[in-house]
C-alpha cells in the first residue's frame, strides 16, 4: 500500500471513529480506548479539534452534540469545521455495524502502519 493510500485510510478511519463518537457521545466508551485516543496523534488537525471538543463535552447527552459541538469548537478557536462529515448517516459508512472498540483498534493499527 502506498503512503498516500495508507494516509487516506487512516484519515477515513479517524473520521469513522469521530462520526461514531459524535453519534453516541464519548462518555459511553470504556477508559482504555479513550486513553488510546487521548494519546493518539490525529492525522487531520480538524479531527484533533473534534476529539478535544468531544472530551470537553463528555457529559452532554449524545442527542445534543450536533448543536453544541460547533459552538464548542468555535470557542476553542476553530469555527470552520465541516460538520456534515461527522454527522453523515451511518448507513453509508462501511464500518457502521462494527463495534467502536474494534474501529478504534483498526485506527491505531492503520496509524502504526502509516508511520
């Protein structure tokens, strides 16, 4: 796999993980995957910002995240995030039925291969 394809795979997997977290909230994931993501070096700066905002809003019910995340990232100094990528219908994502913990493991594995 070329470096470009590998990076594209990592970025797509990051987006899938964040899409799932935007849908379900971060409070519901177990501590180990959350710790892995907290220490993860995101390939896309927007992805890092979205993850940090999710952590800041961890106690917010998932249904309210779509309204609150844009305001939170704006307060963090990042008003130009394209939110449709993170709130797209899950049915269109190939990993929509895959457990989040497996998706996070796939992200960490793909990221290691890309490095």
